[in-house]
C-alpha cells in the first residue's frame, strides 16, 4: 500500500497507472504505446527528440524480433542512455538512477551500490547493465514482456527502511525527470545517507504550504540565520532563499543543472530588498522556503 496520499507525495501517476505489457496479437498502435512507455521509464521521464529515437530497436520490436526486456537492455546500453546517465553523472548517481530506471526502486543499501561500483571497475558498463536485466528480481517482477515500472515507493515485506525512504528522493512528481528539475543534478541524491544506511525523511514536493523537496534545513537554524546577518523580523519568520546563475567577474555563470550556488536567510520584511539585490547581481531564485 502507498505511504500517505499519493498526490501529496508526488507519486500519484504511479499509483493510478497499470503496468504496461505486450500481449500476443497487439497491433502496431499498441506496440507504439509500449515503446513510449519504455522510453519514459528507462530515460527517467526525459523528453526524447525524434533524432534520438532508436529506430532500429523500434523496428525490431514491432516485427517481434526482440522482447520488451531486450528492448530495455539495448536502450540502457545505447549511447543515448550512456551519455545522459553514465558519462555525465557521478558513479553513485548513475547507480541509483539505474536502480530506478531498470528495477523501479531505490538501492536497498550501501552494499548493493558498492557491488555495482565494483562490477563497473572489473567488468565494465555493459556487464553492469546486464546484471540488472538478468537478475531474478527483474524476471520475477517484469518477466520478458512487461515494461519496468516504479514500485519501490510502496511498502513491501522484506524491504529495508532506507530503501523505502530513498525511493522518494529519486522519484519526485509527475513532471520531473531524472536530471532536469533536480537540485542535485548529476550528483548523488542519496548522498551521505548511503554510507551509513540511514533512512531519509519523506518530504512532499515543494509548495507554498509545505517545506518540500527543495527545502534544506540547516543543522542549527537560528545560528545559521545569525551568521548570515539575519534573524526573524517583526513578522516572526525568516525565509531561506536559494539562488543560482550568479555573475562572477562580469562573466555569467549558469549552472548546467538546476541547483543553487548561494543561500540567504532573510527576514520577511527584507525579502523585497534582497530580491532586488539578487536580480541586480544577475542571480536567479530557485526556491524560497520558511525556516522559522
């Protein structure tokens, strides 16, 4: 069963959509829907241009020459996937995304991630992809004809607490993709929690009413605000303002991914003044969240 309202936690689509499966006798129209589902799952909900589509793979699939699993395998080994999620990402970021894309869940623990890191070093990228697709787990859940789907966000017997909570770090909302819209970009989203096998609080997506996925509380909120020269004002509330795209030496520095490169703690009555200063310096505000 899902943990809390699916719409509140950003996983509503995965709660309502049924698994996509190839059935004998499916026409090309149904096969085209399956192909789109494969792209969406394996590429992490990213947009795929016509020039990036794997035309040969699609043709082989429509002709019945390869199964859904083989389509997934070859797509994951393609230059398209490799350039997006392996070559441009940190080692552990690639691994946690491969778990999400190919097995529909987060890693269970640090040992599981380390095993894939060691396989990459000893046997290479293709062997690591095969280890996901040839696993008993993949066969048990998706067999040969079902498109992998997100499943780790539901409570399951024998699943670890950290795996369950880590799923929400990797899966945030229907409109988000694996890299775009993520504050962590190409760095590991699970961070230091992996090394200690620590669960991470399940936080709903950002909104005006809630401190969501972009909220980053300081270890000591009051001290952090004071060190930056601000404290709660007359309204009794301080806001955390995350800013990216600052200018440096009159040369515009824009992050490749949506992530902050400066943080301010600002009293309510000084927000307008701070906004003007940020925009004058060429910065862009990525999030504003209350901290007191």
